C-alpha cells in the first residue's frame, strides 16, 4: 500500500513538472536589475527562466519590496544582485538564503580588485542624510563593466552547474557563447567609440564609470550621485560655466530621470542633449541581451557625441 501511494505521488509530481506549472514558479534565476538579468539569461538560456525583480522604470536607489517580491526571492533557485550598497532593500531577504543560492557580485574575489571608487565630490551639496551614504566608497553600477560581467557570468555558471548538474553541457555551451560574443563586441565597440574618446560631456548621474574607463571616454562630470536628489546650486553653476566655455559637446539625461534642471543648465549654449539608459529598459532578456545592451549604450553615446 505504501509503495502504491509513493508511486502515485511520483506520477503526480512528474505530471505537474511536465506541465511546467511548478517548475516555472520554482526554478528561476532572479536578478535584481535588468542588466544583471541580461548576464544571467545568457547563462541560463534553455535551462531555466530568468526574471528581474525591479519593474521597468524603477530605480534601485529608492525601491521598496512588496511581499510578493520577498516571496519571489525565497522561491528562486538563484538570486543575483550587486550587494547591500546598491540594493539596500534586498539585504534582509538575501541574508536568509543559503550561499549556494545567491551571487553577490561586489563581494566576489575576482571582482573586488576591479571595483572603482565612487566620486564624493558633491558631498557639500547634500543636506539629505541618506543621500549618499548607501553608495559607500565604490561605484556599484558594476554591470557596466564588461570584465565584471564576464566574472559574474562564470560564477552564475558554476552555481547553476551545482544546482542542475544534469544541464552542465548546456550551461558550458552558454558560457562559452557568452564569452566569445562579449570578446567580439568589446573589440568592435572599442573601435566604434575611438573617434569620440576625446570629446567632453556631462552625465546626469554618476553611473557610467566602468563603461567610460573601459572604453576610454572623457566625461567632465555628473549632475548628481543619487538620481533621487537634485543637484545643488553650486554644482549647477559649475557645470553651466563649463558648458558656456564649450568644454562639453553633450549633456546626457536618462529615461527614468529627465530632469528639467538639465534643460535649464544647457539652455542658450551650443551643447546637444542625449539620453543614456544604464538599465537597458527596452531590451528583451535572452542569450545575447547583454551584448545588445552594450551596443545600445555605445550608440546612445555616439548619437550625441559624434
């Protein structure tokens, strides 16, 4: 009798699994922000779905978790995030996950030496107590570094091989596809950006350091560190002076933040306005989405700087 029951149970489980109902609800890689989803989706392609925690248009700088988000973190097979300095709202929930079910990118031994210092040159503009402090001393927009993306992909691959060893062959193939296409894109984008390397510009928020350093671009500065906080008068005056003196070719806003302050500062100067999207909002998750994201960003720089 006992045996019959357990056979029945196994058959039922198999039926549910084959319908995909439980599998899709359970087995998934959950990335905090979209660009990390791009990297994860490349590795998990054909193995399990990748989901993104933050809805499009939301900023990791001021996000609040809903109970359903906490539930998604608990049921995910693997949670990928930068770390408490970027997604402070995830810290408590991730702490309850076993180490084999999460990847904290900023803490990876291979990534730590690659972190670049955040800039603290607008400290004096901040009356807000929390304005800057959760940003810590490093720039945490690590998904904009092709090198860090590569290291992240390797770690996601290793964790997924442990979780679903039967899919090792597919995961290996996905990782080498990712590495090859990244190497190719890197070369290609580097040569496309070469002609604009010396052109000065301002970005709205201090997010692009890794990309700029990697491709040798020449930012003159940023309006703010935390996009939730409007820049102070002193800073705006400084930027305006540089625009008037024609040191900058371009000023970049972002899709989530189109502050009137940028338009006001650029008014009456010859400076062009562009948009950079550090979260790749329109890009669909898939095997090549990270490379598409880098290409899109490259084109956004070019269209304004050229």
